[in-house]
């Protein structure tokens, strides 16, 4: 081995270090791409199984490694089918991102570090709430996605990239009915409007009230699929709704919207967690009530 050294009984060569470095980059990029989506859970599941497979193989446990080996063989094909779109986007990303551009590994580490210790993202609250209030009063439809720890690349790429500082006037300009950017959603991450005109996944839940159209369904769908908070301003009624974790809170005041966004951005705090729990319980109760009503009408 070229220029090797020992750590205990392990012989480590420079080639091994380069190998580990590339695997780290690869895993980090995959994680960054999937962060906040359901795909990450499936990916972690596969990763865990693979690690178990490596351990049982190293321990010469023949039967278990035979079974897991069969599963891994089929697993690769399953991964390709399950992550078709992610693999496509990952390859596109590799093609587009160079180490010198923004969005590379080092900048992202820097950004992660900065975000952890920086509460400045709360400064966007005032212009945002002002804009939401104005849009609600003027019945201007809007769809605003907040993402705390990811810029939701998949969804941001479906619209027009902006990377613009949040301001009241900018939000009003985007959602103005005459603006070419007003259709779809904006995504806000790290104080910035990452993209506008984004297409969100539509929820297929069948218990969403009929008065909610596609805008509301898209917001709920987005909150089902990602760890985001979505604010909806209804074009018809001016009412404010928030979608989170696949549920929604309807007809909120601007003050309530502000505190929900605050709680979300600061979601490590206890008060926010309690409120999330209460919202979940309310949802369960509502679902139970609806199923009771439908069973009595069936009878
Ligand atoms: N999948 C989607 N992703 C992003 N935006 C969407 C999506 N589907 C619909 N929209 C937005 O919602 C608008 C249509 O809203 P629609 O009237 O169907 O919704 P709604 O829930 O009834 O809301 P409103 O109360 O504002 O009418 C579209 O013009 C578009 O801007």
C-alpha cells in the first residue's frame, strides 16, 4: 500500500482516505438532495440494511448474509425504480454543480453552521406578515412555502430561481395577478425567496373540504411530503390557512399566522412543540368525527 499508516490493527493508506472522502461527499450530496422529503426515510432504511449486511458478512453469518444478499441484489433494482426521479436530478446536479460554485459542499457546510447559530431568519417575519395582511385584505391568492433546513431543490427547480431577499413589496409584486410569476408557490429558505412559480405535489386525501381547491390541496400535499410550513391566502375569500405535517388550520388571523411561522422557525422550543401536538390531536378528533358521521349516514 502506498504511504500507509496504522490505526490499531487497521492499515490505512492514502487511497483509503481519498476513498472515504469521496463516499462522504457522495452521501452528503444524496442527503442534501433528499433532505425534508419522504425519500430520505426510504434511503436511510436501505442504508441501514446495507450496513447490517456488511456486518453479518464480516462476522461470517452465512444464513443471514445469504438472505440479505438476495435482498440487496433485488434492492438495487428497487432503489433505481423508487428513486428514478431523484437519481435523474442527482445526475443533473452533478453535471451542473462545480466545486467553485455556490451550492457546493463547502459553502453548504458553512451555511449549515451559520443557520444553526443564527436567528436572523426571524427578521423576515414583519415584511412577510405585512404582505400576507395586504394580500388577504385584497383577496390576492398566494402560496408561500417555508423551509427551515433545506431549500427544497426538487420543488424550487420546478419554478423560477430567484434567491431574493424577502420584502413586502417583492411578495406583493410576485403575487400580483398581472405578474408573470404569480402562478404557483414561492419557497422561502434562509431569509430568501429561493424560487417562485413552483409546482407543489397535490394531496390525494379524500377528507379535504370541497371548498378547498387546488391551491389548498397543493399546500397540504407539500406539507405531507416535506418538513415545511405552507401559508395559503385564498383568492376567493382572503382567508388564511396554514398547512403543516399533512394537516391544516383554517381561517387564522394574521397574528396566529405570525406565531405559527415563528414557532416553526424556532421549532426546538417547547411551546411550539406543544402547539403542534394540540394541532395533531385536533386533526385526529376531526377525522374521527367525520368517520362517525359517514358511518351513521351509511347506516
Ligand atoms: N400543484 C400546484 N402547485 C402550486 N400552485 C398551484 C398548484 N395547483 C394550483 N396552484 C395555484 O392555485 C391556483 C388555483 O387555485 P384554486 O382556485 O384551484 O384553489 P383554491 O384552493 O380554491 O384557492 P382560492 O381560495 O384561492 O380560490 C392556481 O392558479 C395556482 O396558482
